[in-house]
């Protein structure tokens, strides 16, 4: 006899089963991650795409008197600065019989392998093979027949950048805005923050402007266990107001403008535009804005690449722009910016500040805790989680198929689409060849949409007027930046500021009409 109730959940369509009370059983299967966008090893679609761009691979301070072992894009590498000051980035395993060059000795020119003493130059040329006296000719023939895998690398403002693609396809290094918008009194301060997860979810976070209203707000802190993870602790509570977001693909689908409009007080509307660039760069506007003073076209506060270490680990490498030019409230703290630390919010890396600075100095390279649940400050992190906790706990590789996105996730979904189109060749403008060509056309110095703007605009008389205003401003700021694309430097800045001023006046005139 079949005793099975025909209305039992097993017979319901999957979509309804998902909604059954206590029905976790029906959603306990995990589909795989999206290999096309998340996997980055040699020969993978996104890995090959990424290899056509310059990326930071470590900080200059990591190059000491011993070689530095690195893993980047799934490849084991060794970085060093030789006695003549040149930076080498070589395959870690010696081309002779595989010993790691991290145990090698840095020489005036190049590096020697510890095992049999072969010497390699920064471009991979074998400089010396120690053969016995009288057999030098044979040694010379052997020397000329081998080459250590090498990648071109250089240093800039405390970061080591490398190009890991085919040499014949090397693109220009993009000097955004020529000088990364640094004012005379400002400084690019390098940092490296390790993330125990796939690179894409770290990049997703940069387009997720919505999370600040929860993760970085008072409501996320348990009890009174504040630890510097919230914006109101740094007097930038406007960042905790949920923004109205507009996402616009820009520059031929090579990037995305994420424009968020929030009210910072009854007299001010704050429009913050984040600029995401394929494949892994994000240009961030001022993060400590209180929004109480008019400010038009504030520029870079942080420049950040999310660099894959392997498929399950990544590093945020970049510069914090420090100084009065950008940091009008003087909130930045240079003494907290560096290896496994950054100043703007606690909870950006595995080790919390009491341990990071209790045991180590800024110039130290502390060991990175690998198991987030075994950390000394695990409970503290539960009381006041930061970006690190939220991002890495999405699983080592986030499973997109399990997500239930809201409209606020549109930005990161759009960015994933831009990436997919670029990787598949569906948008040739974002393909490596035309991307590099575009960089050459803008003389290696593209314009950025990154901007922070505080308008003097009183609250709308009705909710509808306020919502309409938010959306109009978010869209119009991006439109003005698009209009300014043909201009450069100071001429562009003047144009944008004039247009933003006119936009504010226009809104006021219309409102008073
Ligand atoms: S393994 Fe490097 S010299 Fe032999
Ligand atoms: Fe965040």
C-alpha cells in the first residue's frame, strides 16, 4: 500500500520547496561555483584575460635581503630586488630541477639557485652554470639552452607591479588621471590586505555600495562591543544611510560607474560615484564623508586592485591617498596603512588591530592567520564584523547559483556581465587588444568617474520629490562625467565643477518655480 501523502513536499516544484518552513533539507545541496569568472589559473578564460593587464603583486617592503615567495593567479613565483636595484619576478621552481628560488641567494645581478648554483637574471636569462674546469664550453651550451620563466616587473609608490601575459601583447600601464589625482600635499600610501577567498567576491564588494548601511553601521554591533568597524565611529554616519543606486557601464564597457545618492542632512545630498574597471581595479571616493559641507568633484581616496593569489585566496593591493587634499576631515591615519592593515575601518584583514599592533610594528610582516574561526579575536569579530568577515565567509568561492539578488546587487551583477562579455570576446572593446589600444589613445592616462559630491539641496517637500531628486542627481553626475570625457586634467575638472554647480542651481530654480 502506498501510504505517501500526495501533497507531501517531495512533490512540490523546487521553487515552492525553497519556501517550506523548516525545509532546509530542500536547499541543502550546493551547486558548483562559476568557473568561468572565478578560476584564474593558466589557460582558464578569466585567468588568460587577467594576464593581459598589469597587476600589483606585492609591496616593495616585501622585497628584502631574501627572495619573497608569492602566489599570483595560481602561479608560484619568487620576487626579489637584486643588488643593482632591479626587480625580478621569476617562476619559483628552478628550470634545472625544480628547487624553489625562495631559497636562492640574491646577487648583484640576478639570483642564484641554492641547489646547483645556476644564476638567473631578472628577465630569466641564465647567467651562469657552474661546470667543472675544462668543461666550460659544454656548460655554456647548456646555459644558452635554458631560461627561467620570468615576468616584467617594476616598482611604483611602494608597490611592485607585474605583467604576466605574452610579452608581445604588453599593454601600457594605466596612469589614471596622470597622477592618480593626488594633490600636491597628498601621498599615495601602499597597502596589502590578504583575503581568504576568491578574488571576485572581493571585487563584488566594491560595487556593493548598499552593505555600508548594515555591515558598517551601529545595528551590526552586538551590545556595546564597538571596535572601529562602523562609519559613525569615524563621524561619517552618512555612509550608513541606504543609497539610491544607479549603475552605468562606461568607457566602452571597460568599466562601471556606481553612483549612489544619499541624504546626509536636511540641507545636503551626497552623491558618491565608485569607478570599477575591468578586470579587477576599483577607484574609491572619500570614505569618511560627513556630508555636511558642499563639496564638488572630490576625487580618489583609495585605488585598489583585487589580485588573485589562487582560486581561493586573493589580496587587495593598492594605495590610500593620504593628505588634506582629499581627506578634508583629517580622518586618515598613515600609521595604520601597510602590510595587513588599513586605516579606514577595522575588520579589513584576518588579524584585528589589537593583535596586529600589539605584537608587531607597521614595518613588520606578521604571519596571516589562515583559519578565521581559530583567530585570537574570533569572538570580537563576531561582535563587530567587518568587510573581511562578510566577504570571506561567503565561502572560499561564492556560489552565484545560490544567491537571491535584490536590485541593490545590480552593480555587481552588471560588473560580472561586463567581465563575462570581455572574457568571451562578446564585447571586443573590452577585449585585451582594444583595451590596450584605448589606453594608448588616451596616452596611458584615462579619466576616472570616481567622485564624491555634496550638494547644497534641501529635502524634497514630498517623499516623491526627494526620491526623484536622488535618482536625478545620481544619474546626472554620471552624465556630466561622460560629457567631460574628451577633456583632461584641469580643463576637465573646471568643466565638471561648473556643470555640477549648474545642476544644483537648476534643481533649486525648478523647485522654486
Ligand atoms: S635545481 Fe636549481 S640549480 Fe639545480
Ligand atoms: Fe565595506
